C-alpha cells in the first residue's frame, strides 16, 4: 500500500467559539478515517472569546496572528504547517466522509496542483438548493474555488507567495488564479 502524504488542515478563526467545536469534530473524524498523518492548526486571529481554548481542548495546535486579516491568518497557519498538502477550512465549515483521501489522491497524482469542494450553507432547504444548484454550478463552470474549503500542494503555495496580504477579501480567488498559472507551467490541473 502506498504511503499517504501528510496533510495540515488550517482553520483561521476570529471569535468563532460558537462554530469551531462542530468544525473541529468534523475534521477530527475525517482525520481518523485518513490513513496518513494529519495536523490540525487553528489560527487564533486575535479572538476575544474562547476560540483558542476550544481549539486546544479539542487537540488542535493553536497559532496566534495578531492582525485581523484572513490572508495573514491563513499565511500564519501555512507557515506553521508540517504537511506536504495544505487544506484551508473556514471555522464555520464542516467536512464529511473521506474528503482528505480525495485531497491526497488528487495532489499525489502529480496531475493536480490544488482545488476546492462544493459548499452547502446551513440555511433552510431552499437556501441550500439555490446555493447547491446555482452558485456551486456557476463557480464550477468558471473553475473558481470559494474560500470555505481550499487545498493545494505546500510547495506550490510557497512558490506563488501564499495568500495576498494586500487584499482584504477575495484572497482565495487571487491564490487560486496564481496556483492555476503555476499548474499550467507544470501541466497540472486546478
């Protein structure tokens, strides 16, 4: 059996005590089903609530980033990461099933530089259906990845300079575009 690559799940969090526990439970469950090393990092982005305490209690490593900015928080997590593969997950996003196996399979194939997953908000049934059938499909047609779940090769992330800290929002779109360009140079898909 081929040895699985190491994954670091990076969760930036600013005052996320109401959501982080559920997110971490889903990550721990996914990590237990994965047959390789998984590190879980929560980047406490200067929270004033119990975010860091909850993360530690649930076994996550906590990294502190003083400046409130998602790009800086994500980059701080990547800087502390040990994995060959990086997964960036929002603090209010849960994952299911063997998603980490799929990430590793894509990235270890040598044909993929990174990607994301469809997301489904915790809203009423009509909101989920609209998001699933409209928003996700539109993003898919344009090969755009939204921020709640994004993954990539660590070396490629470092090569393109990580998340652009000059951007207050849409930093994930900027990173994805640079990774896509890097992937094209190496005949890898996004």
